[in-house]
C-alpha cells in the first residue's frame, strides 16, 4: 500500500458506483483515485406505510439494501421510525423520484445531499484540504485530513490556473481572439480558423494541464463553443482531466430571492479540474478567486460549485453537515410550517431590523461603529435554533448549543479573527486584498444565515426564530444608542447593526474605546470601530427633499477611501459614462479633510460637470458609454406597459436572442419611437439616434446627488450648466 500527502482538488460521483477523488501531491503530481462510498436515504411515515414501501422497493429495486430503523427528526422530541435504503451515490436522485411518485404521502430524508457534502460529513474533508492518503491499485484506502477549514493561514496548494480572455462580451458581439495566460506567459489564438485554433488550444491545455480554468463567459459561450468546434472539425477535445467524463452542462434558470427575480446562467462544469466563469460566479466581481476558494473550504462544496452558488446555499450545506454528524435527518422537502398567529402577533413580531432616519447634510469626524456579524452573534450567543425554545432577552442560554449555533460558531470565530487581523495590517500591505477577499466571503455567509432562517423552503428554517433574532437585534442597537448618548455622543444614524456618532474632540480610534467597552458591557455582543469618516453626507430622498433615506449616503474615511451607498455609482443600470462622472467627483472631494475644504473644492467639481455635460450635449460620447442594463422582472408577454426593458427584449427576441427572467437587457435611449434600441452587434444602430438630451438629464441627476450636500441641488446645477450668468450664484450657495 502506497501513501502520499497532498491537497484534495475535486470529488464527484463515480459513473456507476462510489466516488472519484483528485489530489495534488506535495510533489505536484495529479493523482486520480476511486473509493467505494455507499450512501443512505431514509423514508418516514406510519409503520404500515413503510412496510408497503419496503415490499415495493424489494420487488422493483432488489439491489437496494433496506432496513427498518429510527432516526432523530430535528422538529420532534423522540426518534421516528424510518426505512433506511442504502445505494450508490449516482443512483439516489433517480430512486427517490421513482419511489416518491409511487408513495407521495411519505416523508423523504437525506435524499438530495450532494456527494461532496456526504463525504465531508463522514471524513471531515473539504476542497483543498491537506491530507495524508493511503491507496492501492488506484483505490483510496484511507484519508486523514491534516488541517482545518477554520485555519486562518492554510498551506497553499500548488494550483495551476489558466486564464482565458475573449476580449469582448459575447452577448453583444462575436469574439475573434482567445488570450490564454499562465505563469507570466501569454498566447493569442484567433478563432477564424477553427482547425488550427482548436489544435493550438488543445496543445496548450495538454501541455500545461491546469487545475483551474478561469474564463469570462465560459459557461454561456466559450466552453460550449469549443465543444461545437470539436464536433465540426472532428478534432477530439476533452476539457476534463478525467478522460472518462464529458463536460456537464447545467441549464440556465431563474428564481425569486428577496423581492426580485434572479437569473442563473448555464453552467459548464468539469471533472478532475475546475472551471470558474467570472461572469457567472456569485462573488467574483467583488472578491476574486480568493473568495471562491474560501467559500469552498468552509462550505465543503466543490470549488466550481461554491463559486457559482449563493451564500444561502453555502449556509444550507454547512447546516446539513452539522445535521449529518449528529445523525439528524435532513428533510427532502420542508414539512414544518409556521405557527398560527393573530394579526396583532404578526404586527408585533415581524418588524425587521431597527432603522433611523439620519440627520441630513454634511458632518465631519464621524465614527461608525458596528456589531461584528450582529445576527449570527445573537444566534450563537442566545442559542437560537429551530428545535429550541425562543429566547425572550439577550442572554446566555442554559441549553446545549442547537444545530444552528453549532454550525455558525466556528464560522463566526474565523470571521472575527480575520477582521481583527485586517485591522492590524497597514493600508498598503500587499497581503491585505487577499485577506479582505476571504473575510468578505465569510461575511456574506454570515449575512445570509439570518435570512435563510426565515426562508420558507429552508430545511432547518423557522420563522419564529427569524423574528426573535430581529427583535434581539433591535434591542442590542437600542442599548448601543443609549450608551452613546449617555457618554455624550450625538447619534447621527442607526441602521440594523451600525451606529454613526460624533462628539467634539473624538477623532482617533482610542477616543471611541470607552463607548465600545460600554456597549459590550450592556449587550455582551462583539462590536468594533469600523472606521472614522473625515466627512460624510447623508442624502435626502429623491421624491421628498425634506425626508432622508437610511441607506443613501457617501463619505470619505481617514485612510482616504470612499464609502458610497444608494446613488447611481452603486446601481447596475447606470451607464459607464455617468458612473465615471460620480467617481471623478468623489475623486476630487476625497482630497478634503474637513467640510471647509470640501466647499473650497466645489469650483473644480462644477468645472468637471460642465466639461462632461458639454461633451454629452455635443454628442461626443460614444454610444457604448451610454448603455443601460435593465433587469427583466417578468416574462416578456406579461408586460402590459411597453417599458424600455420590454421593448429592447422584444428586439432581441426578434433576432433569436431571447432574454430570460432576471437577465439584464442592454439598451440605449434613442430619439423618436420606440425610444430605445437593444445593444447588440446583430441589431443595426445609428449613432445619430442617441437621445443625448435625456442623457444630459441623467447626468444632472447623478452629479446633483454628489453636489447637493455642498448646496448645489439639481435645479441650481441645471441653471449653472445652461449658463445665463448664474455661475457666481451657485458658488455662493
């Protein structure tokens, strides 16, 4: 029997039985092993119904090993009788569907758990785990994990990554060139000549043998296109490292989340190596590869799956692992419903997070303190879990930790430790982006754990627990507010878990320590000083200028970085040209260290707006800089009013490129009817048809959001841009 140490790269179901595992050894070899890994799903119900189901299974699926046993149901006090059915991982889904169709009245458990999660629960593995492996004749005999997903600095595996860039967005124009980058080398492959292009690509893939394929639009275009080229030319191409498997294509789809339709694109998944499409990765745009790898380590999902899934799915998988380790049944479909409540109870219990209207205007030397992962801290500290009694007050529970606190505790501890480590790093430390990306992925998981508790389809969700967390969160924030006011601070704003405060003479982090200690004393929850703003502006509502909006502000921190919420720069449907106007305005104002210096920079800001306005008005801005992306909130035929998104979607459908629910429609506002034109290489576009006058209105709106706190609202800005001798009046406001 041979042994080696290495990192677990990939794990998936064997085509017939067991699982297949790929390791990167300490000697940088890539090793494929197989392992026998039978799994069990369970069927619950009345004993007589279970006996009928057992007879049916023995008659129709003789290879299944079945037995009558009992297991723990999270929502019941005593174990329940269940029928245990043991089979191979690849067979579970099909078997459960067939049996449930025959016996729909029965309950099914452990029926839809990914094989990587089952394996992680049994052997404590996770993607990129450093392991000691014993094997014989291509079969894994034993595996021992040498590190933990909760390690702050795990040993880095020698991953080989191949970056493939298209040079354009294939949704709008056809790529003509592939740029392959790895280890400081770059290869450019033209796509015009399919045979030679494919031969060259195949040679690079085989020669470098990457562990990761990092693409842009690889799911929806590149990988499917390469496979089509292979069919047309007759040149065999296997993008997988496993020669026995074909690329798995998962269909696109849409789902409803937090009040909006979300589109999930087609996925192209590989075996033996991982493919990550940056356009289809949940956190990639903000946090890059480090966050995807961190998400995979803590959720135990395969790397390419973890990169694409939502944080809610990640939290769900972590809860499932906790349940499996405790021999708790994981329901296939949730059957535990909401308790019956009166209208008064609904109104009293379901109030959400505490939000105050901020004090409008400019403020300087403002401290922003926030609870570190407030809701997860409450869930852990107060022991809130669906199987436990609902706590009434902030306090330590006398009961043993429930399933949810057990799941969250190591995640929360790692997040807090990493945040404290980041605070110790200087702003220009080269390692800072790496740790920030990892910490941010942990934050996203912790943020979603609260919402997932109230999700109607959550396997271990309970709305009453969700409501209790909100109530205790409001109580914690009120105690923080009272502590701040007792110590002489002015509270400018409260928002769910954060408090914006100021006090004469408080400009340094140490000035806020007495307050932080007092809040910890009153709440027993971790809290920290997030930052100190040199200046911050809280903005009024667009519709009602006398009313402020809780999540609409911008400010400059002491380290010179800018925080922005609720304005055009943060919105997906803002054209690039207008986004840059706001970015450049903030770039001017970030030089100011106080409110007085802000006012002194106003002439420069107005001059910049005038320059951009005149270029736009004269039609000197390219149409590509004015593309707006509108989300499709419903099916095209369901639109009663022809909105810009619906009109553009109809145009795309007419050329054979239908838009799915949740997708964003690229369009440009044009003169005349219909008023918009879908942005696509296959749709003729007249540059002279751009409605520059409307874009000028949008520019005034975007610039006005930044200048309004300095005394220049949209009306004054419009007068300034139109001229008529009002320049001096604006500067004197």
